[in-house]
C-alpha cells in the first residue's frame, strides 16, 4: 500500500523547504524528498558561507524572465520584509553590505536551521537519499515510485532547482517532469558566471590575475552594472561580470568603462598642465594598477610618451579606449561555477499567483527550476522564498 500525503515536495533546497513549511502550517500532510544526504546544500555554501539571503530593494527588474511581469505577484505576496521578519523571529544576526544585500553575521547554517525549524511540524516528513523513479498522474493527484516506497499525493511540488553546480546535486529532473506533462521550456544556459576569453586575450591578461577594479560593464542590450571586475587566470570575473553574464549571449561584446568615476580626458588635461613631462604610463598608473596599464597600452597600440606630446585628439581617443574598452568573451565557465541557470520551465505555463501549472491541476514549480533568475545580491533566494511561500498556500 502506498503512503498517502496531501503534498509531496521534490527538492529540499531553499524553495522546497519554504513551501513545505507553509503547506504544513495549513495542516497539510507533507513529504519532502531529496536525493542528497542533507537539506539546503546550496544555502550552506552561498554568500561565501554567510548566505546573502535577501536584499532591502527587491523589484521585478532585478529578475531575468521572458515575462518580466511574472514575478510581481509572488514577490508582493511574500516580500523581503516577510523573510527578514522570519530571520528576526529566529534571532539570527545579520548585516547589510553594499547594494542593500543582507548576509548572516555568523553562518549560512543559521538559515538552513531556521527552515528546518519551520518544517518541524507533526505533519511534515523529510526523506533524504531518496530518488524519484517515476511520476504518474492519477484521478486524485499523483503517484510516485521512490527508491524506497511508492507514495500518492494530491499536490506535487517540483523544487529541484537548476543545473548549476552539479557537484551539489543539481539535476535536470524538474525539466524532465515539465516535459513529461507537456510544459514548454525556455532553453537553459549558465547565468551569474565568469567569462572565459579567446586564447590570445587569455594569454595577454593571464598575468593580471588577481587584479580587481571598479568598472561599469554594458551588454549589447544596453543593460549596465557597476561593481568590481576581477581578472583571473581563466578570464574575467568579479560581481560586475557575473551580473552582466546573465544579459550576454555568445558572439556578443561587452563594453567596459575601466575608469567609471572620472572623465579621463579632463583628468589627463589637468595632469598635462601640472606634469607635462610625465609619461603617459606613469600618469595612468596613478589611476589604475600599473600592470593593467602596461597590458592595455600595448594592446591599444598607444605610444608611451610625455603628456605634453599628446594632442587633444589623441587624448580624446585614449579616453574613449579606457571608457569604452570592448571585449568579446569566448564563452562562460558554464554550470560548473555558475550561480544560477537562466531559462527553465516557461512561466507562461504557470499561474503567477500560485505557481501551479495551468494545464496540470495539482502540479507546482517553485524556485530556480522555472525561467526566473535573479541578479547577484540575494534576489535568487528571495525568489525561492516568495515562490515557495505562494505555492505553500495552495498546494
Ligand atoms: P536548490 O538548488 O537550492 O535546491 C534544489 C534541491 O533539489 C537540492 O537540494 C537538490 O539536491 C534537489 N534535487 C535536485 N535534483 C533532484 C532529484 N532528481 N531528486 C531529488 N532531489 C533533487 N542566491 C542568493 O540569493 N544569494 C546568495 O548568496 C547565493 N549564493 C550562491 C552561491 C553559489 C555557489 C551558488 C551555486 C548559488 C548561489 N545562489 C545565491 C543561488 C541560489 O543558491 C539558488 O538560486 C537557490 O538555491 C535556488 O533554490 P531552489 O530551492 O530552487 O534550488
């Protein structure tokens, strides 16, 4: 005889645990299954072990989704303030960092323990190292063949996340369930991910590995971010690159303002007045790391000579070079290091109010498995909390 549950949640990550806790609060009997040996593995490693769990400023434009309005309902039904209130209720110390990002002061474990405490209800059961072999629709809901047993449920919640970081248990399971039930998929690709460079550029910039500078980076669609850019031995990284990677498609260029806080033409003109005999390289080395200047001057075919020998046209061209440095990435580091997966279950297939599949009654998708990806800065967890919460009110 199959065990019967009101709700089965597949995936004990951020969204799945939130959903289970909420469904449990409504008195539903809930089974959470996960093929991993413990819950919330991505939460534990997130934010450098401190989990950037939300952001003070959350709006629909912080998300990449084919339907930009889809996220609005869930984000307003369960806001960042609701989650912050839960964190406060559990007496978890947190701190604000740049751009309104909120992190645990001690450890991301606090967030997982909080979710587990919320799930500590008599009607919620969790099973780990549990594989789902088969799902079938029944008249009353769904029947599932697990490696340990068969179960039946009225509502089925898919919370298995995206493809990033396979080492942490990421699988395409959620997409396969969507396809089984005939739901459309938006093609997936790695997001919030470092860029790799073509061989020649990679070799030229490899010696800059470790250099970080503030920069504004613009994608071809006009999206811009201002944060730190980091040169690595594989290519370009740092928060500004991770952010823009979600707006980049292969073959496109990105434009980098390497000196976003000044007008280089004006600065050089002033420097020329004060130190006319100072070389260009030495002048620019006051503004950016010397090694970077040397590589850029060489690659830009710029002659290093005293400032007084530059005419206004040359200065303007140089300013344009540093403010609009163009680079065409070779690709990205892919799912191995990506923080999120762009694309997923098409949100047109889901109710934005409940996360239920429009065509399959009782089937819900929450979190990253769907075509919703947030910016760096706590937005992805906020989506997990908000979508998990609303599904938990209905499943
Ligand atoms: P999540 O991936 O959390 O959970 C999915 C669960 O499903 C996992 O427990 C997995 O084991 C399980 N599962 C998968 N396949 C299964 C199968 N076939 N059978 C059974 N179970 C299965 N975001 C943010 O807002 N702030 C941050 O600080 C960070 N930091 C960060 C760092 C790193 C290194 C990464 C990779 C990602 C982040 N993120 C982040 C993104 C964030 O972690 C991510 O968006 C959420 O965890 C998504 O939550 P979900 O619950 O949807 O999936």
